[in-house]
């Protein structure tokens, strides 16, 4: 999920902005930290390191860990590339629904939860009624 916004930008707009990156609260930083934690703290790595707990990386230690351990950086990068490819595939698979939701937002400025869910699950979008109005 953390890479879906960036994937949507690339799939729909053909380019990405700096929106996913930035400081340690950004989607890219959080995805990187989660992938690193999966490998070094949650036992989800392969090989002998998969059974070695090295603690949960913090924003203060993550960059240094990845710089000092190129193998870890490569594995984190591979996990992120796989997740990004899966997010892109899902965006492309659901592109028509995504565009329908975007069109509703342009038309109505807001779309309620029930209407958004109807569109995203392949149901009929609201017609001429206000978003989430009784149908």
C-alpha cells in the first residue's frame, strides 16, 4: 500500500512526483523501514540471516545500516521492487474503476464511503444523485 500512490502516478500520469519520498515519515521511507524490519527483526529473510534478530531499524539507524550492509540494501531494494511491481499491476487492473472514482471526485468534489466502495468493488457508481444520498 505504501507504494501504491507512486505506482498510480506512474501508471496513470506516466511520471512520478516527489510525493512518495521525502523525510522519514514519507511513504518511501516507511516502506523501506518495513522491508528492512522484515529482514532484520521479523525473521523473514532467507539464509542464515533469516534467523538472526538485529533489532527494528529506526529512522536514525536505517540509512547507516543499508550503507554499511550492501547485501541488506540489495535485499530491501528487491523487496521494494517486487511490491512496487505488484502495486502497479493492481493499479492497471483496476484502472477503469480508478478513473471512475476520479471522475466522481471532479464532478462532486467529495465522494462518500459507500459510493467509493461501490465504484472500487465494481458496482454501479451513483448516477445523478449526490454522493451517498439514499438511492
